C-alpha cells in the first residue's frame, strides 16, 4: 500500500506540471520541504519559492508532458519515512525555441504526514535532446 500511495504522489507531481496547476504541489510536498532544482536552472528553495519559479517557467511552455519511470523504494522500518529514487522523462515544448526531450531522476526523502509527502527533493537532469514534434509535416 505504501508503494502505491508513493507512486500516486509522484504522478500527482507530474499532473501539477502537465496541467500547469502548481497549487497541486501543496498536496505533494510538506510545508517545510526543500526542493533542489539547481541542476535544471532553478534554486534550492522552499515550496512557495519553487511554485513561483515553476509558474514563471510554465508560462513560457506550449506543451509539457512529464512522466515517471522506475522507482527504487527504501521504506523505514517504522514506515514513517522513505527514500525514493525515480527516473523521469519529459517533452518540453517552449512557446519560442526548439522542443526538448529531457531525462533524469529525482532523489526524494518522504515522510508520512497526512499521507505521504516529499520533504526533500533533488532533481538530477541527465540529458536533453532537441527534437521535432510529430505532425503532418513529418509523415
């Protein structure tokens, strides 16, 4: 049950970014979470600063799909916390500029707090590839 709840949490994060509804992140992170996006051009900050940064970034996006891949779970014996490493990939299409396929992984520390919540996240972008969106011009 813990694994399913954690996967649901990770999917909720992806949904928040895909739908550009950063307020959904309040149900993903603890109120005092630390989110480290320094490797992707952001900062190491709390939830409200991270939401503001993401909101500004997402206004420049025409399309953003973010998907999680495999996850490695280490749940503490008391089931009050967990460490989770999850691969992710996405399609990032800015309003101006080339579309990018992006790949990386998250390293998260979760706590059980009104359900599972991320208390600390570090984003490790592995690489990005310039891509061409599919469409009638490419067939």
